[in-house]
């Protein structure tokens, strides 16, 4: 469950601020840092803080090491067995010395492991990545984000006009349903489809759909979440609503999955069009955090209008303050969505406020297996 928000009185705030000010002055002192590193009781803390600060400084290099491994399909190449540096270098068309540097860096990050003299195999994180192809898809996609972050201050000031990430998500630039062609929406739809299985596993484990008659997935992409829901609830009828170009991709995919007789696909934009009715549960999976509060308020009102009495909204996405290892949600999405040009990560408490304002009741935050991937809220109409 999300951590409770602590409301401090003005007096408590002043005391807290004074304590934190004293702490910050102490931690900023070079003399104190030297003492803490030498004193046996504080030495482990000092070493951990030093490592954490180093990781922040070196994080871009870490991410580029991962990106190089993904671009070279290094993990896939090591799936069957370890290989020597000469073989890996030949396949990557780079000097053996450069491949050694990449493999050593990747081994330090647990992406690879040394296996004897000049040989490398998969490390724990590299092997785990093979089981989650959506991660590799996100890493490839991050090239646009890295380009936007070349000057992070310019990005935050709104001075970066290139907006590569915004062009990757074209609905961030143009909300009209008829403005986006198949070619506009295909890249991001494929990315979302690649990462959807792990999201669906987390969401459907937290809220099984077997008690419902019909699910409408709003912003449902290529139908990946609907397909997962169909497997988990064989009697569930399926509806999907998305932009016309995306809806066409979903129709093709769900037909190929043998779900055409259970699925009804509708197209439009929730900015301009009403949502289809007839479902007793409507899902918003990784949709709300992509939009600003005003747009979210309109969307939630349309969901409320489309649901029958006692219908259910199922909302799943990464949320701030979710605990369970989700601390990175704010650090990542605050900047990512700034580059995208709209949206923000929200806490369960903030989402509850938006849901209540839209007329929903019995708003509940559910525990999920991996909050970093998705947290879940359900609310009744």
C-alpha cells in the first residue's frame, strides 16, 4: 500500500527544517566526511553513501553500457553458451580491446559474468533481461530520450525545440484522432506491446477479471492487455478504444489471436469522443500518467459516464510513493514525461482525489507483486 502522507503542523515543520538544516551542514562538511569514513561505526554508512553518489555520477555510463549490449544483441548471443572475446568482437565488428572494455563494464553491472580466461557469459541481470523483452525494447527507445537529455537544463527551460521524444509519441503534439496515420502510431504501439506482458501479469494478479462480464480497455494499443485478460478470464467479452491507426493494428492482432468473435474495436480520441458503453469494467493501463490533470479529469468523467451503476474502473500504472522498490518512479518519469511534453507520475492519494472529483466511490489501492512496474487502483461508479 502507498505510504501515508504525513501532515506536519507549522511548529513541527520548523523543527524538522532546523534538524534537516543541521544535518545538511554536517554532511556537506569535508571534515565530517573524513571522520565518518574513518570511524568504525559510521564507516559502512559513509562507504554506502559514497557508492550511491558515484552511481548517480556514473549512471549515464551504466545506461550506455546497457544500450551497447542491447544494440549488439550481446545477451541473445550468449543465451546458449559463453563465448570468448575474439568471437564476440568479430560478431560486433569492433576491436577485441573495445569488446573487452564493454564486457568488463557489463560484468561489473551484473549484465555479464567472466567465465574463465577472456570468456564471458550471461550475468544475473542479463539473463533476467532475456526473459523480459520489453526492457530491451525500452532501452532501444531511450535513444530519443538520451538525445533530449543532452542539455537537461535547456529541456527543463523549454528551450530544446527538437523534442525527439514528443515526436515519438505523436499524440503529445496533436490530440486529433484523424491527424495520426498508421505510420505515426506504429512505433510506439509496438513498444507498448513489447512491454505489456509484464504489466498485464502484475495488474491481473492484483485484480482478476473473472467476476466481470465485459472489459473495455481505453487506450488499449494493439490489444495486448485484452489478450492477456482473455486468457485469464475465458468468458470475458472484450472491447477496445484507441486512435484510428492504433485500433486498426489491434483489430489485426486480436483477429490473429482468434479473439475476433469476443472483441469489439472502436476508434476515436477520448479528448473529443465519448467512450463506448456496455462494459462493466473499464481499464486504463499506463494511460493516465501520460496526460496532464485537465485531460485526466475529462477522461475519468467519460469513463464514469460510460460505466453502469456499480461498474469498476481498473487503473494500472507506475505510481509515486508506492513502496516496494518503486522509488525510481519519480526520478524516471518526472524527467521522461517532461521530455515527452505532457503528463506526470502521480501518487495513489492524488489519483484518489481525481477519481473522487469525477464521481467515483470506494476507491482502493491494491497491492501488486512489483510496484515498480505497476500499482493498481480500483474504483466503483
